[in-house]
């Protein structure tokens, strides 16, 4: 769908010579004008990642989950470097670590790659462990069905621009359909294994260059879960994967908690998990779109019962709080804010979700001299990694003493109360 919309926009922009001239003039004018792109935040204050970098008892750990299209390990480098710069982390481990993910029940499966980077400040008083999940290996075999369409036998018949758009469509379009098919469980297992590696070990104890499954039920995992700070950054389909992965963990925690055969270490793991707060920074949020036609989780509409101390199901929650911080550019044709009531009606109550919507122009909006205003929908979908405001919000939050001066100047914040 996204490539078709991009194609429509491209055709519109190429409609006539005068229109093209207007685009060129608008671009030149934009280069010398003040940046007036929208940045509106509605929700409760949040701290961002930076305050947890100085955790003396544990570590700050961030997991990145990509969206549609073929990705290779290292895809998050631009975002990570911008985030590190914002937080003053100018020291990096010479070598990253890399784990080939697999299914604990079938270790012959290749479920993608988890790449881990370690970053510190010069004094060594701040530290970030950054986990980058690449799950493209799961969907690549299915995409080969369309490989013939990218060959010269077919591509030479297309106009050059149309050929580029068709190849882009063949790369990105299949992923949501594959995810809804029989590869969904593999992709969710890839997410859960990545989450397990994130919570289960320190830098020194992480393996590298191996194909290995992760076991979360260890003394080391329980220890780290009790002291580490966690966060997830996701993009487009990656946000659906993240939510589905966390909802599957919610069900697993509930099932284990209700079992008469729960071991001591399982009980301690569940108790520590229920104390955690987990921020999810969702870029180009598509949760409302990707909810269409999907079955509801087992528990919805019961947030008060599960998330309010003293209420009937409080001890059956999965997390203390899940702060869902949804970034969306209104000019991204496939990005959506999260409306009031969506989390209650469609997301698992046991995650104790609080929503903050960030309406932000990551693509420049240009005036085309009487024709109207326009923004590149592709940039609006993928331009988050290089946007200083996005990086500053994830790094330092809003509504707190550590908020970036850039955010105070450029973003409007509306604090929502219950």
C-alpha cells in the first residue's frame, strides 16, 4: 500500500512543468527559512533514557526493532550515533557483539540477528547497552517468490522510476502479509529471544558470534531484571511486533503465575517483572491500522483492576507500567496517532499502558505557490532517525528538569491528567 501511495504522489508531482518549477522554487525558499515544523506532545511527562545511564546498581538497556523491508545488521547506526551524541556518550566498545537468534524448541531455525553495542561517556559514569534486532532473515525466503519480478525479463518493460518503485514495493509490501501468516510465531519468538538476551546478562557475559538460544529463568536474569532499566524503540511494523510480543509475555506470566508447579526461580522472575516500568518509543506508529481484523488479547478493558494498587487483579499484572510513546507525522500516509480508548479496547490490560502521542513533522512542509502545501510521504515515514527533536525526546523526555532546550523551544507540550 505504501509504495502505491508514494507512486501516486510521484505522479502528481510530475504532472506538469509549472508544477515542477514550483517544487524547485519551494525547495530553494525552504533552505533559507526558519524551521516551523510541528512538534506537539500530549500526555504525561516522561524522563527519556538519559537519567538511567548513571544507574550504579544496573545498566540502561535499549532494544531496537525494525519495520518492513530488508534490513541488515547495523541498520540503526545513524539513530544510535545521534542518540549517543545527544547524551554525551563518546566512548564505544571497539567490537560489537552479535548473536544468531534461534527457537528454543527448534534450534535449527535462523530467527535473525541480535547486535549489541556498548557506549559510555568519557568518565565512565554513564553506560548504554544497545540491542538491535534484525528479523529480516525470517521473511526473506518467502519474498523470493517475487524475485522474478525484479529480473530484467520484467523490469526492462517499466519506466525507470516505476521500476524503482516496483522493486521497493516488492521489498516492503510482503512483510505485513507474511507476519499475518505462518511466520508470525517465528518473528515473535525472535522478539522474545532478543528481549530475553537484553534482560538476562551483562556485557561481559553476553556471547558473540554464536547461534544460541536464551534462557530467561536463571539467577543472573532475575538479578539483572531487579536492577536494570529497559526501553524499546520500534518502527512501523516493528511496533506491532513489539506489542504482540509483550502481550504474549503477559499471557505467559499469567499462566505461570497461576500454575501450581511454578518453581522458585519462576516466581521470583515474575515478581521482578511485575515491578518493571517499560517505555516503548514507537516511530511512525501504525497500531490502529495494524489492529484491523485482529483478534483481541485475552484481557482488555480492565486497566483499573490490574494497574491500581489495592484493586482485585493488581497482583496479576505483567508490568507496573508500559509507557507507550507514539510518534507520528501527519504527512505519513500510513502513520496514526493513538486515539482515546484504543489502549483500553484493543491492548492487553495487564501491561498497564499509558499513552503519549507525539504529532511531529519529520518531513519538511513546502508551499507550492497557490497549488497547496506538500511533504514527502516517504520522508515522513522513515525520517525519524535523523530528526534532532525525535532523538532529544527519546534521550531526555519532556516535562522534567532534564528536558532538552531544543524541545522546550520547538515542541508544544499539553499535560494530560486523569
